[in-house]
């Protein structure tokens, strides 16, 4: 069940209205009842139902008809065939619909904005995952951790490192990188100096030495046989 927006009611304006102020309590009560009914039914028209009005308002037939005539004389309501029309409700319902549409548009705009933000985040993540620097550091950390058995968390490269990486990617394959990092991590001198870093690995002279020094990992049988 959908919920409608409530309408704004200003007691001060209600009491100071030139026509409403002339009504007694029972007449004001019926007028206000008509306004509420229109709002519930989302229409400025109400079907004339004397039995229903009598039961809700607690008046007899004569009193309902008398009060209705007073409201008509003040032009607060009017009768069109079998319907009652409350003119003031027409603008009121129009305002409510306008506010409702604005709310819908605002909600739609917010959803679109959130969707765009999520798309931007996805594009950013995608861009980062395809960034050679990001891919290299992820690979370097995983490889270093694997070979040295210690955590590796390098997260940046200098401009020179980036240039070296770009040049090495042009001349060497992924397999070459895997061979070089293995030799690098097994070189006791570099390990002792604690220089197993992206900077030293990406130096082109060092990289060539590491790659040339690569030796495939031997099985136990190969080691025993020399």
C-alpha cells in the first residue's frame, strides 16, 4: 500500500480565513472532514453519501443537509450532480503531487548519482589493475614473499623505476622476469645487503645479470647426480 504525502495545515491561517471564521464548530468540523476525505481519495470530488456522512459526523439527516447548505453559501464547497467539490483542495492536491514528483525525481537523481559513483570506482579499479606499475608491484611482492619466505609490501616506484620497467617489458618476457626474480632472491650478497627491492631489480644491468645467473630448480635426484 503506497503512502501519500500529508498536506500542510496552518491553524493560524485556518482561524483567520474570512469564510472559515464565520463557521461554528460543527460547520468547521464538516468542512475539515470533507478536506480530509478528499486527501484520502486523492480527489477534489466526493460522492454525496448522506448515510456515510451522518454516521461519521454523528448528525441526523437534517443537520448534515443544513451544514452542507451553509458551506455552499460560503462557497467553501459546491455540488455537481451526485458529487461534492471542494475548490481549495484542487490546488492543495496539485501541490502534493508536485512535491511527490520532486521527491521521486530527487530519489532517482540520487540513485543515478550512486550508480555513476560505483561505475567510476569500477573503472578506477579496472584502470589500476591494468596499470603496469600496479601489476608489477603485485607480482614482485608475491614473488619476493615466495622466494624469501618473508612478507613483502612495496607499494611505489620512482620515476626512474617506471622508465626501467617500461624498457624491460619491451625486451623481456614474463618468463624472463620470473627467472630473474628467482636469481635475485637467491643471491646471498643481495640478500645480506637487504637490497631485494624493486629499485635494484629494475636496474637494467642488474636485471641482465640476474637473468644470466638463473639456474632451474633441481629435483632431489638431479642434485644427487650433480
